C-alpha cells in the first residue's frame, strides 16, 4: 500500500512539473496575444497595419511587414493594459466626450471626404468612435496617474538655465509669425474648420478680400486661420512659431520685406505668392539677438515645458513597465515568429 501511495505521489509530482513548464497555448490561429485573458486578434493588428503602410510606396519586405505588425501588436497590448486600469478607476470616456471628439475630427471634411477617409482606412463610424473612446479614456488615466504628479520647482528651472545658459543666447533677431494662406490650387490633403477652399485665381482673390475685410473689422486672426486658411498650420491658428531673420532668405523677397517691416501685433496686407494665391502675415512678437535672462517669462515657460515633457516621458515608460509586470500578457505572434525563424504566420502575406 505504501509503495502504491509513493508511486501515485511521484506520478502527481511529475504531472504538475510538466504542466507548470508547459507554455500557454494559443486559443486559435487568429488570436495573436492575450492580456489578462482578453484576446487581441490578427484582424485588429492588420486593420492598423493597413493604415501605417503607404499604398503608393514599394511593398514592404517580409521582415519589415512582420516588424511593423509586432510593433502594432505591442501598442495594442499596452493600450489594453492601460484601458483595463482606467476602467477599474471609473475613467471611461462618456458618450458626450466621444461625440465632441468625433465632431472635432470630422469638422474639417465634407461628408463625402470623411466617408472616403474612413473607407480608405478600412474603418466604420463605430470603429472610429471606439478608437476615440479608447484614446480619451487612456488620456484620463495618464492625466491622473502621471501628469497630475509632475511638479517643476523654481529651483529646477534655475538649475536647468545655469547648465544650459548658452542655449538662451540668441544669435540673430527672432520673429514670431502667423499666417493665413489662400491658394488658387487647392490641396486635397489640407483642411480647415469651414472646409472652405479657393478653386482658381478669381476664387482666391475673392476669398482673400473677404478675409482682409473681416480682419479690418476686428475679427480674430487665429480664428480666421483655423476657419479658412489653406495650409497645415490652420489647426494651430496659423501659428508658425519663432524664426530667425536669416530663415527668410530662402523665401519670396516680398514676404521677407513684409515680415521685417511689421511691428508686433501688426497684420500685413495680402501678399501674392509665386505658387498662386495669397498670404496674410501677422507678427506676434519680435525678439532682439543676445542673451535671454532667466527673469524672462518666455525663458521660464520654455524651460518648464521642456522639464515637464522630459519627466512625463520618463514616468510614462516607468508606469507602463510596472503595469505590464502586474498583467498576464502572452504574445503568440512573437512566439510564432521566433519558432518559425522569422516566417509569416500561416495564411499571412506581406502587403
């Protein structure tokens, strides 16, 4: 009897040892990862993959395709971990927040353009709203767990300035400018809030005259830029930031002459541009060459922003690493790539 019990114990111990060493088995060929039991599928990865690959460029190699898919899968794993944490803390974005963001995303396009954009991305309206809810929810978590805990002291700012004093010695006059652009040759990739574009020279002339009249009547420059400007800076109110005087040497001489003649806060008349159309410039501020002192509010704000961004990036990496340690993640795609020495999963193609 004792020998039977001993034999059973040995068999049980062996069974347990084998089961403990046995790796997680993929639930199916279309499950590429699991996060705390939740599946991330091949279809999810490939949906984002199609959005990352330029259809007009040369087809990626097998290795490039797999590398990108592994990278996307890792992003989805991280997002799922953060989303789960946000949900537990009651930070899921509301329907109203999602609708507001959806309207903001849709506003620069006509209905036809918006539907084409969704179709090209292989998305439905529900897909987009789901993505927006995920993004907003994760941002709420980041704001609470990371951003709210960042503190930049006056001593931090002073220490940074002393170590990087030369960085604030400006070699030439700096011009902070904004612009409103009207083109006679509309670019389909550029949008504004009113979805208003000139289509020819006469149309551009009428539009720039309308904008000049609005500015002369006291309309806000940045709001007009967001509503009507036909360039990529329209979303920021046409703000192009600071530029050194020498940077205008490569531009149209008329533009340089106008910039140098403006006083801070002054708005130019419409200036014809070589490519067709017009530009209206605003000089927001001008800074002389020389050493910027720590007492300058702009210097302090710049340093605080730099330090805040650095610390946020560091804390994001640390927070995600800790969150992954607390989660059960299985990346089946990564295992398959290793086991097959870099071959594509069955039925997959590099595209």
